[in-house]
C-alpha cells in the first residue's frame, strides 16, 4: 500500500536533481561565455596562498606601482612559483583586505585605504601599501629628530623655536636637512682651495646679515658683546641663522663649499673624459643580444646586470638564462663564462675585479658566488642573503644590496654600511635597494627602489644617508623617479640613473634638484632611441654609456660626444 507514495517521492527527488543539474549547466555555460570576454583573470601566489582576481582590479589606480606591475608588460619578469603563478611576498590576509577595497573603486581617484581591524596588522598593511605605491604617508613638514646625548628625540620645529623666547643661549633656527647638506659638503673641503673672508663688527652693531658668493669658502667674525643677531647664507639655497647670542659669544666661524674646483674620482682608475658639456647619441647601438629572446649564444633572455672591463668587454647577467656571458666589443655572439651547468637561479648582478675574479648575485638561491680566474668550481662566499646589486671599491671590498633586508653589506668585513634600520622612507632607512655604486672615497650611491630616490651614504657616517635625486614622490617629472634600478657617477659627481618605471636614463648634476632625460622616454619600445624596462647602466674607458635593455633582450651602447668639452675640462 505504501509502495506508490514512495515511488512518487523518489520520482520527485529525481526530477528535482535533474532540474538542478540542468540549471547548473546553464549557469556554467553562461559563465563560460561571460568569462571568455574577460581575458584579465589572473591567479597569484600571495605568501603561499593562491588568490584569484582580475588585472582590471589590480590596475584600477593607474599611477600606483601595483598598476604598473600588472600592466602586461612586466609580468614576464616577475617571480613565479613552480606552477607558473606570479609570486608576491605579502601576507595573504592583508592582500585579501586590499583586494576588497580595490573592487569598490569606480574611478581612478585618490582614496584612503582603511586599515585592518586587528591593530597588530595596521603597520604591516601600511608597509604593503607603500611598496605597492598606494599610500603616500603624509607627515607634518616641520618634524625633526635630535640626537641628544645619543638618544634620538622626535619633535616639531615650532616647539623648539619657542626656546628663543626663554633663553639667552645660542640657538640655530634652521632646517636640519639643510644643515646636514652643509655638513656633508664640508667633508669634501680637502678638494678645494680655501678662500677666507673676515669681518669685525663695531661695538654698536647689534644685527648682521650677509650672503656669500659661491667663491667664498671660509668665513669668520669677531662679535662684540652687544651683537645679538647673526645670520648668513653659506651656499646657494641653504640658510644658516643664529639668534639671541649671549654676551659670552664673541666669535663665529664657518667653512662652506661651493662647486669643487677639481673633479671627484670614481672607482675607475682612468679619467672617463666626461665633462659638463658632453652629450650622448640618443640612438643606441646593440652590442650584445638583440636577436630575440632565447638561449643561443647570440641571444639574451631578460639581461639585468652588466659590467664593462678595461678592454670594453661586456659581462652580462643573462638573468632568465641563469648564466653570465661575456661579449667582446664587436662580437656577434657571447661566451658563457658562468652558469653553463644551469646551477644558477636568477642571476641579477655581476662585477669583475682586477684579477678577473667574477662575483655574481645568485638571486633565488640567496647567495653570492665567486669564480676565480681559470677555476673549475665556484665558491659560495655569502649565503642567506636576498642580494640584488653588487659593487667593488678600489680596495677590492664587495658591497651587496640586501633587497629584502633593506641594507647594504660590505664583504669580507660583513658589516652593515647603509640602512639596516627596517624598511621605511626616513634618511636612515631603505626600501628594497637595487643596484649600488661606490666612488673612490667609498661613498655609496643606492637606487632606493620603492622610495623612488637615490641615496648617498658617506663612509664616515653610517647613521643616515642623504637624498641626492628623486624623493619627491612617484612620478615622471624631472624631479621625480619611478622605481629606480641603478645609478653610476662620473668623475664630476654627476649621476646617471636608470629610471626603470619611466623607461629612461636621467643625467643628474651634483647638487641639482632635477635631472635631464639622456636616453628614452616614458614610452616602452624597441627602436634605437627607446628602452623597455631598463635595469642597469655602465661606462667604458671612453665614457660611452651601456644600458641593459631588459625586455628587449639586448645591451645598448650610446656613444659619447666630447666635442663641446674644453681642453681644461678634459
């Protein structure tokens, strides 16, 4: 009697399941149809977690580092996991939080990203935003730090300015950054001829102000007890003022630096012949690679680091081929000198010393490798380091940029010579340093990648560096940089900067506030006057310029023209 009702129930359930399956297939077909129009779906490996999103979401804020990374053009040089997914070294929880906010953006307007609710994640989240160019942290422009008896104190300048109302002690009322610029230039006073000016005040003098010419390099005064105010401009655009002098203060002296009368010497032992009026042909000549992407001896695959020896032979860190190749100038193909056994993993930089010993950064193996001349085996000289760039000083010491550790290490001393104070944008910090340059005084120039600036670090001041180019935010203005990859310096102290994100090479004169475009422009291309993701730069003995044109899989040479240089300049 109960058989038929049960059959009807089973039949009803069966038909319901069939309807669900048909409905699901219909939805799936519709989704497939819709997805076929969406070619920007991308799967990422974020801190070990697979995350699916769209390129349009990642690029919705067009001026951000994140947008530039995922604009198609960079994807072939990004790190990937063994399954081919792009790897991002971020906390997946924070990245999910970011994606939720990016999906809400309808216009490319500036927005304020709200932090995670968990307080312990706020600082890591802000750090991730800075790396991705999504958050420029604004700070009051009068914040200063003081070293008081070895302790660092942070305060606002307007608070300190009140001291002049309550004390008769000497107080320097000036921007500390400008004073540091003065101090840094004073370190070079042995390079100039000292010209002295002296002034004596009459007893009735109570105030004095003067501006010195660029030729003036030293100044001293005798102040009478009645003198209560003194200020002076020492170098162009730098003002040093002292107010409320006590009766005990009877003298004031200072030494300051105009443009050096003789050139600075770089690590090269020869004169590079570059003068202020020198120019370079903006149309490059391909001297290595240029035969398409590949692993043949006449090809390169995303070359990154380059080194030019005294014979103008070119050593190339052929990164995606995991090898170092040597190209004699004029040769149609290179010679593999390191990496023929494929033991290297993402070689990003190479330098060669006087003994023809090769040092290379084996990036993804987290080590520095040395190959002695005619050696049969490599030697690992440093392990567990996230290296990116290498440089040698005149004494043969090796400098290594710790890309993830945000510091520069000197080997074999194994000491930190720049950075090492955590990631950040203060003058004692770095954010993913790339290539580095060492001059004859062991001054370090650093391409501070995510801070969009070039830092200069004196070897007698390991506390903090000096911003010498960029540092004005992320952009394509002549006073800005966008993800700088490399910097070199000529004998005059002029910098040549690989402005990676803008596909250009800038020439930045010493003490200048902006650069000049030397090669390339904002547009990526493969013409002789264009670049596509340039990584590194180098000079030969004559001053010709070489650029690793990474995504064009070639090394370009730009010939120097010294015809406008005078005999004295040469």
